[in-house]
C-alpha cells in the first residue's frame, strides 16, 4: 500500500524583517495550499536574512514561542493545518540556525544546523553556535517520515545516514546555498547523491539569486528529478509516493548490507 504526500517547494528571498517575511510566506502558503500541498518547505533563514551582516542576524534571533513561530502557526491554522518547514535564527541565547516544522498546534519538529558554513570565505561560526547533537528530529506524516538537513549539513553524508538509520524516508534540505564557481553543480550533485545512497526522497529548497543559487529540486529514491526550479523566485508542487521508497529498498537492500554505523564525535 502506498500513500501520496504533496509537498510544495517555496523558493523565495527572505528580508530583514520577521513581519515582512511572514507576509511573504502567507502568500506562498496560500498558493501552495490551493494546489493541494500538505507541506510547504521554505529556505534557510526564512525568518530573517541580512546579506553580509551575520552578527545582525544573530541579534534578530527568536525563541520558539516568538513572533515567527506564532505567525507560522497562525498561517497553518488558516490553511487547514498546512505544515510549514522554514529556517530561522533560534535564540536569543546562543543563536543557532534551525529548521522548524510548524502545524496548526505549533512546533512539530526542530532541527539545529550541526555543521556551520566556515567555507569558501564564509565564517558562520563567528556569529552562530553549532547545533546540539541530540536524537534525530523526525516528522511522521502517514507512511512518510521527514528528516531535516539544514544547508551545509548536506555536504556531510553521515548526517543523512544518521537520519535514515532513525527511520527517515524523505530528507528535506532548506538552504541558503551561497553562489560561486561550481556551486550549482555541487548543490544538485549532493542532493542527488543523498537520494541514491539513502534511498529516500530528497527535497532541496534554497533562496533564489542573487544571494542563493536557486534550483530547488526534488529527487526520487532512485535519483530521478521529480521537480526542478530555475534560479528565480517561485514555487513548485510535487507528489511523493511512499511505494517508491519501499521498491527502492527492496530492489537494493543496502540497509542489510551496511557494515558501519554513524556515531557522533565527542564535542571539542
């Protein structure tokens, strides 16, 4: 037996105001809901994004009972419980990049960014703390189980394996994938690789140009493109059939063959 999960990918450019972003998100959410989506995935830093000023973003951190989460909850309630997955700066103490899944009852899951973007000239650790490694955060929706990889965590295959070991069948990657040489290739290659090796659906949703590369894409467990956007703002809706995960894992029983287990390193 298979179940279909309809997910919308909302590729948009967040601004420096929580209120402004909630207004934008509500518009995207209403469009996605009208097309039958049960889940809407938005980029990393959907709550606040200030290009080139990480410290200011850290100062805009909010708690889980703050304006952003309350606003998303209200939007969900107005749209028959549409689940909204979005990035925020969570704080105010020890600000972290986090992905929250919000429904009509409030917070359903929280995944903190484990690996900070200290690469290609970036220094995220200068204003954010790395996420705490606790139990994997999963969201169960019928026969689907969503796990979350915030942006740079996509480059670390062990994070995906850790989520799959815990039961994930869909990996959701909200990102602010910084543009640069070969960065679109990196983005698409890593998303596809995570799908094939994990035998999961993978949805990568990022910010559009100029501060992200765009190209939000959904991959099947076999690495096939189910939906792909270009570099501009917009949204795309895709239906995920749980039977595809089952078929992929039955045809190639990697879980049975696997001889390694993911164990987090001790904190430095």
